[in-house]
C-alpha cells in the first residue's frame, strides 16, 4: 500500500430502503490528511452514506476500498477495528463515568498484583492528560463525570480518543448543530489538527461557511448522486448552492431549495 492510494475509495455505492433509492451509485474518495465536507439538501443521502462507510448500514450495491483493501463492514465495531469511527457529540460517551474512564473504556491499563488485575489510575490519567495537552484541549478536571461537560468538550474527548487509539478516518455528521460560536470555532480548529496528523475527515454540514472554513474539498450529494466534487479553494459558495439545488434555485423544479425565500412559491408549497 502506498500513500498515493486514497485512504477511502467508494465505487458505485447504492442503497435502497424499499422503493426509496437513497443512494444511486456514489463514487468518491478521501485522502489521508484531507478534510472533506459533505453537503446536500435534506434527504439527499449524506447520513446514509456516512452510515455505510462506518459499518452501520450495508450498501445494496457497490464497493468500498479502505486503506488499500476491499472492505464490507457488517457492524460499526468492525469499521472501528479497521480505524473508521463516527464521532457524535455525546452518544458514545458514558456520562456517569469520568473523562479518564471514557478515554480508556475497554482498554484500561492494569497491573497484576497476586494475580488480580489492578487499574493503574495514575498511569491512565497521565496518558489522557498528555493526549489532551497535545491536542490543545482544556478540560477542567479529568476526574469530572462527562455529564458535567459541555457538548464541545465531549466532542473534543471523542476526537482525542479516536486519534490516540490509532483512528484513520473520522466521520462527523453535523457535529456543530448544538454548539455555540466559540465551541464551533474550536471544533473546526480541532478538525484541522486531526487532519494534520494524517487522518482523513468527512464532515457533514449544512452551513456553507463551515464547509469553506474547514474543508480541503467539497462533495455535494443530490438525490443520492454526487452532484459536485470540487476543491474548496477552486469554487464559491454560490457555485456549491447551484450543485446542491441542481441549478433550480430560481425555477420551480421538484427539488428546488426549500430555503430560498421566495414568498410566491412558499405559498404554493403551503398549498400542496
Ligand atoms: N432507515 C430508513 N428507512 C427508510 N428510508 C430511509 C432510512 N434512512 C434514510 N431514508 C431515506 O433515505 C433518503 C436519504 O436520507 P439521509 O438521512 O441519508 O439524508 P441526509 O442527506 O442525511 O438528510 P439531512 O440533511 O436531512 O440529514 C431520505 O429519503 C430518507 O427518507
Ligand atoms: Mg442526515
């Protein structure tokens, strides 16, 4: 395997839910150290795609190559073992355990004393403290239960844990939806730091400014297909909106952007 190969390559990934064709043949790739923003209207297929990559859903058709090998993850645990993980704001942390316990969950350092495994709390705390310091993350106390931390702090713990345990591709589905301005700014900076370590990042966002702030490349999904794949420094927000809406922004096509504030068509939509 060489670095010239993309970290992740998708080839004709499709997924049906009964009669609904949520994905209709997605071809895309992510490089090591690259941040890719996945954009698209509601229902375009972004979450479905991310779930397939992370082993949460099986594709109906298509191939996935990860780290040089064909992969078909049956469960999120399999994807995680290969180095792919979805970072949620709090869903995968145990709120009634402290930061250190969450960081190590299932990987605790123990020492056998008279044959009995004893947790090495000091050693574990030092590892977490160092990982947090390297990432520039400040948590008031590593012995605080996670339930007392903010959404942004929880996200930071998850990302740091992922990096520390050798993750290779991290997926974030609207990670900043519930965060304030400052926490979002820190979250975006953390994504760049994670990528700088050679990790691939896919981030779903509806906010154009965030996509342009953090991403090297923007991939637009529209009605289950790739409608655009562009370097973010070679495009404009206007061009990306065109891709999202299929250029029907000023028309009245069936997939026109519901966020355009055209009072006439809003009335029309309301009547439907
Ligand atoms: N489990 C499911 N069962 C049936 N249909 C589903 C299921 N999951 C997704 N879909 C359908 O697949 C399509 C794509 O949904 P998906 O959640 O991937 O969209 P999305 O791009 O993430 O949208 P949003 O921006 O609103 O989160 C939608 O039409 C949705 O209704
Ligand atoms: Mg979604």
